[in-house]
C-alpha cells in the first residue's frame, strides 16, 4: 500500500482525495443506520475533510496544509488525513490545522490507518494527531507515540419548546430573562463585511480573557470567516442588543446532519447564552441531528457548554517526536513571526 501526498493546492492530490472521499461516503451511506449522533457513525460527514474547508484554512494561515491518502489496492482499506506545518524548511512539524478541533481524518480499515500514520510520522519531524470522536487509534503503530484523552460536548437538539428541559436551571432562567434584550440575526452576503470583523474581534477578546492568543490575527480570522460563509461550509449568527451593539456572535460549521460550534466570542453577560438558545432550535428545525461544541478541555468554557445539557464525549490525541529539537525550532519560528508582525 502506497501513500500519495501533496500540498492542498496540488491538482493531482486533490483528485485522489476527492475520489477516496466519494468511496468512503458511498460505503457509509450503504451500511449505516439512522442514529442520533450522526457524525460519530458517519465519518464522511466530517466537515474538516472538505476541500472547501481546508482551502479556507490555507488561505488564512501562514503555514502549509498537506494532504495524505493511501493508494493502490483498496482491499486493505482507505485512509486519508490532512496535517498543518507552521513553517517551511527543514524539520517540518505536522499538527492539527489552526482553529480545527480534530485532524481531518477518514479511514475504513485499521491497516490503512496504520500505513497512513506511519508514512506521516516519517515525513514530519514531529506529528500531533487528534482523532475525531468515535475513531480509535490504529493497532501496532510504529514508533514511540504518546497518547492522551481529550473531550468535547455534544448538545441535545430539539424544537424550541422542548430543548430547554435539558439545560441547567440557571441557563433556563438566564435565557428567559434576557431573550427580549437581543435581536438574533444570521449573516448574509451583504452583512458579512460588517459582521465577520466583529466576530473576529469578539473571538480575540474572548481568547484574551482566558490568557490565550488567537492562532490567527483578527484580519486573517475575518477573512477566514468570510471565505467559509461564501463557500457554504459556515454560517454566522449574532446577538445584537436592542438599540445597542453586537454582543455575541458564533460561526457554525455544518455538513449533512452535523454541526460544529467553530468560532465564537462575546462580551461578558447573557448574550451568548441567548444566542445559542436561539441557534440550537434553528439547526434542529433544519435537520441537524448532532451539534458538537468542539471542546471541553478549558474548565471555564466547558462549564458554559455543560449547562446546555450536553453529553461528554472523549477523543484521542496522539503525538510522536521523531527528531528531538524540531518542536523548539517551531516555537522559535512562531515567536520570531510575532515580533515581525507587531
């Protein structure tokens, strides 16, 4: 079994990627049954393997998105993954693309996954992979891998007159008290030029309140949001105080019957609770069956999500350092870039 690879912009690897994606999607459609947690059993519904999504990330990020796909005889199975390297040059590292919770990864066989990851860890000096929920690490992996369990929250989806029963009492009370204070809107192509920068600024401020730096500067974030809305992978919703400013906004990714809480920011207060309370029933009414809050690993943020009656789901993080020192080189590169960009 061979592995084809190339930059996300390379025509040849894109053709192989799309062909493998179609094969895996057809298999899933033929064998799967109807389930509530769709994306856990239908990996082809993962928005993160979409070339539209990966193209938008590549356009906004300074590093390189690279695609890897097993080729040849398909009898051992098919596996495909994308990785991001923050810099060019020797000793490249591979990781999860910026602002992406899980490695873009699909496979229908343990052997294919093992072959793919084995090839990737030889290409990169260090490699970090976050397998999507419901996907187990391959058996008998070559090399010394380090494993850790991470978690995310899945929110219950139901019609607006039903969904609140699963929320905490405090969340229900907040939404009832403040719903009339805000106007909820969805970005259109006309309003996007105004709303995308507002969301980017709110995201940056939310990161800052938790002592973190956004993976991309606000201008790049705004461009990413805009391109993702225009290519159909993302929708943006906002809560604007009546006769006042926009206090909360969220970018939601969607594919098939699954949706992901992707980029979000708000000023302190009830705006985000009111916004999510309006967005979840909207998604349900449009046929979405699974809403992933993409992360339960920062305690204060996890508590906000938990109060929407969420189900905690774990996923696997994997890391291998083949050449010691490569990660230090990456850190130095990132620090130097920040200094230059000031």
